[in-house]
C-alpha cells in the first residue's frame, strides 16, 4: 500500500549513519547543517527518528553489508520512519538498493545535496523513489566540512577522480575530478578557525589532482593556506606518490602550520601488480618519495595504503610487497583486503586469490604495521611535540596527537582539553606513548 503523510509542525527528527571515507563524513555534516537550518532536529543513529539517512559507501563488500545492516537497524528502531539511502552505493547500484525492504528514497552523488528539498515534500512510503543522474559530465563542486568535534575538522577541497585504477568504482560513483577556487577554501578555513577548531584536515578523492577545474594547483593551495593568519594547523589526508612533488615536501618542511604527516597510497610493492591495478607509478616512485621526506623531515610520520589479494598476486608478488614495505622507513599501514567490485576491470581478472589467503596476507601486513608503528613511536621518545588534546579517558588522563601523528596520553588537566600544548614524549609502552605537559604553551 502506498500512502503519503505530512510531518507535524513539531521539529522533525533526522538521524544519520555514515559509511566510508572522511569525505563522506564531511558531506554528511554539511547536509545535516542544511537540514537543521530547515527546522530538523538531529538525533543519534539508533534512536527513534522521523527520517533515517544512510550515507553509503561502495569501496568494499564490507561497506555494502554494513549499509544493509544499517537499514535493518533503522527499520527496527523507527518502523514508521522514512528511510533515505544516498551516496556511492546508491549511485552505482540503485536498483539493487531499491530491492531492499524499507528504503523509501534513493539519492545519487549529486542529488544527495538536495536532500532538504526532497524531505520538504510530502514523504511517500510504500514505493521506493530513485533520483540518480549520469555523472559523466558532472562538474559542479559541493563544498563541505565536518562538524561535531571540537578540535578537528575535515575540509573537502576536491571531489571525483580522473584516474582509472582497475579495482576502483569511485570515478563512476563520484564523477570527474573537480574543486573550488583557492579563495573559497581560504574563506572556509578562516571561518572554521574562527570557531576555535585547532586542526583542519584537507580531504578529497584525489587531492593532489587539485586544480583540474580551476587551473590552479595543489601547491598553490598549500602555499595559500600556509600564509593564512590563523591559529589552526593543517594536515593533508592522502596524496598519490606521483603527485607528491619535491616542492610540496619542501613547503611542508618549512611550514609551521602544515604538519609533517604524509599518507601516501602504495597499494602494492610489486611492479607487475601495480601495472595490473593501472596505478600511475612504479614502486620506485614511492620509495623516492619516502627517502625525500625523511632526508629533510626525519621525524615525519609516513603512512601507506596497501591492497592484498589482488588477482594475480602469487606468493612471489606478495613477498615482494612485504619485503619492500619492511625495508621502507614508514610509520604505519592501512591494509585493505581486495574485494571484487562489480563493473570494474579487476572483477574479471584471473587468477583469483582465495579468501583464506587474502585474510592471511592481510594479517601479516597488519602485524608488520604494528611493528613499524612501534619503531616510529620509540624513535620519538625524548622529543617535544605540539599536542592538541581531543578527549579525556576514564583513567583521569587525556589523549591527543602531535603534529607528526603520535598519539600521546598525559595526566588530565581539564583546562587543557581542546587546546594545543607542548608535551615531552617520555615513554612508549604497551602500544601507547606517555608524555608530560611542559609549562609553556605551544606557539601557533
């Protein structure tokens, strides 16, 4: 049965559940602010709500499964509520999503930014409506930044991707690479800083490709943000090794505002697998970037993404990856178990790696990551870091991160929560770095 209903005059409640990357989280915040301006009241997901919004991801099969679980949870806690599914999964496979019980509205990558307009109409339950456009020539950039944390914000500086990695659905889900003008981002950063936020993380799909739609460049953006007269520091979320130039590294080395933390996707340490993945660099490019960074920023934190179990990855290629990473002076890994994505070239590639072997290789690399992290943390003992304290624990301590991404725990001083302080890094033990606050507050 199909029926329509008008919301009562009381404040309508909306709950969000967000999957995937920090870009999704920044966009959820932006869309949530729009709804609040229209009279909606946000509640935590899992509580009864008039509207439940699932912001989907489709990078892995696990993300698809979590989407389905979230929809079931929304139905359970709000059986009469209106359910919206939006984002990448909704863009890529709307019919598959429409077949799920309980979904009332499906919005693609572009349409999700008009959510407030869809919800201001009479809401219809009983028949799923799909609004999903072709992104082939989609060039509009929708600004966004995350909110809810008192110390850190994720600022969207770029969207979409012009690369064609054989395993990835993001170009189909988000469209072509695009970005706003630097002047707009400077204004956003100044606005965020005026709210007392101490750290801004630059996020996007492929931020090193910044400038495709404005004829600017990522180095132009880095220089502009570095020159802002604000008390907020900047962190770069992730940048491709072939786009991380010497000039960018040199600027960060000289900057007191852009922190020495690099996250660089590697994906494989085997050149043959990198070629099958259609990555735009050999492993030597990654190695050269690490050496360049460490030559001028010996205390820099360097993280890497790695995919294991890609089609054709035999023990030989996996061991090449393991040995390559083991020999690199990096600080941690984000390990992803390869997951076939429908519609990608890699989905039909052979030979397949069994799930058992994928899981085994993922475990080995995660253990290597822990070893790398411990070595990096121990190398920081005896140094002084500028720590922004984010939260207190139940043990009368508080935790924050240094500029080079060392998580530090110190004795609780409530007045120092959500502030930046100079901290002596004393001891690494049981997977944690312990420190002591010095008397002088960190300069900005």
